[in-house]
C-alpha cells in the first residue's frame, strides 16, 4: 500500500488512487465468450502469458494445458479487461505481467473466489475487445487463450458501456454463511479480515514478499491465540489465497453478528522514506486525520479495482456517508475504544509506528453495526520490518499483544450487545 506523501495534500482519493496504480480508470464493452466442448475435474494450468502487437492492435496470449471456458469483458474507470475462468491453476513465470506493450500497461492473475480464477489486464485508454477465442492444443503446441484489443475514442467506449451493461449476465454474489443465533450469554464473535488475496497481492517488498501472504499468516496465528483463550468465537473472511470484494468482507462480519472486526494489512513507503517502521492503527472517519491516512484509504479502497470489481458510483458513496453519520456514531465510539486498546498494548512493547490514532474513509470499516479497526502490521518497504513480518516468532508475539487488546476491549466495552 504505497503511501506517497507528496501526492496526498491536494489530490482527491480517486485521482490519488489513479496515480498510484497507473493506467487503471464503470462497467463497459461487449462480453465475449469462448467455450470448450467439455470440462474435466482436473484444473486447467496456465503456464505462460505474453503480449504482442502495438497500440493499433494489442494481443494477449495465455498458454493453457487444455481448452477452458472463459468469460471476457471490459471495465472502465479504470480501463481493464477481465478474464474469468473456473478452476485455473496459475503456474506462470515469476515477475510476469509487469512490462507494458501496446494498449496494455500490465496484467495480473490469481484466485478471485472459490472455484473462480481471474486475469486482469490494465489498459491505458479507451478500447474495444475485437476478438476472443481459445484454441485447442495441437501437436506440441498448448491450448491458447487469445484476446485482441483495438483503440477507440471515449464516446464510442461510453456508448458501448451503455449498450452492454444491461446485456452482461450478472454474476451471483458468493453466498455467505447464515448468521448463527446468538444468545445473550454466548461468546463474543471476532471477525479477522486478512486484506487483499488472489488476484490482488497488495503491497510487495523489494524482495518479492507479498502483503496478501503476510497478513493471512498473521491472521491464522491470531485466530489460534484468540480461540485458545476459550473466550471468543473467531471467523476469518478468507482462509486461503482468495480475493474477496470489500463490501463482501463487511457483509461477512455483519452476517456473523460480529462484536469486533479487525482488518489486517501491511504498509509500504517509497524508498526515499524507507526508514518508516512499526504498526499503525486506523479507524473510520469521513474526513481523514492526516494526509498519510487519506492516501492509505484511497489505495485500500481501490483494491476492488485491482481485482476487476466494478467500483461504486459516486452517488452511492454519498448515501453511504450519510448512513454512516446517522447509524454509526455509537459503533465509531466502540471502534475507537478497541483501537486505543491495540495502541496501548503495542506501545508497551515498542512495536508502533505512531501512538496517534489515525482515521480515514476506509470502505472495509463501514459496517454501521460492527466496531471495526484496520491494523497495519508494519512496513514491507523497511528491511527490518520485513524480517519481523516474515518471522513466525514475531507473528506469535504480535498475536499475543493483539489478543490482550481484544481482552481489554471486551472488559471495557460500552455496551454488552451486540457482541
């Protein structure tokens, strides 16, 4: 989560996120389908991918172990091509997808949901999907997914958006578990939310350590510690390398009847200030506490765009902010109590970047009925922090501290229900 101090003073969140992620601007062009004759239980393996052509016609090619059904469509704001397929195992060369060619500035891939894999192409301007097809393997050649892109003007692009948005089959949301009955004497429910996952790696260290892996490993240790106390029922929004949209993370906590929601991340500063170290604690507010919090929220809120999820309309955000103001005042107070409990525990052990509570408009913290806090464990841009974040011993010590903070919160909580 690169936080660029120089960009945050004047830039609105959308523009900041755009600048940070480069070439990424609601739902657009024609869906294209390429269907295979049959599927088997064995996962298709994606072995390699590459770009060809120029800005007049750019071709994306992926080598596959067999022909597979794919759903290819485009999104705008930012411009992206989305490729969805069932059960693909990505065994691509390390570091692939980072070089620009033609209309495509970069591409990435990963597990988007259980049984659903995704490739996302970042496109530098308005475009059309001219062709999509999947070739059968032949002789010594693998099966191949081929996508051809051509440039267009913004007017045509938007016209295609209006034409195709209603036609595109709406995919059902991932079903969430039904909320359990929760009696007055039941254990408090804590939901842990390891950030990013799947097609969205989050921040990466200079050594290639990905945030999505670090935060999942820590969440697993923290869950073990919390369950071991015998005082809490603990759930995780994800327990493998799967992406989950921000709104579904919030909905998961609400459906579980959570008494606490902790979103777990790892930060990143650019090299010129790579001496930044330690954990930082954030809560929700409509106005950011400072420029760094504003930049971080913009970057985190753009996570859905990285994974190829349509971003909410601006009008929806306005309504959401009104609801937050009306319905979340008590929840905000509880969130601050929990945040202070974390800061108190970590400060005593010297593992904080700052003792000051920070806040901004993090979408993942917007459940109006669940006290929610975002914890940045440390900085992947700092070599010492990276050593700690990848250390099992450190993770267990940090999990002990956060468990004590959870204990402190429930000891001091303002109201007993809902847990």
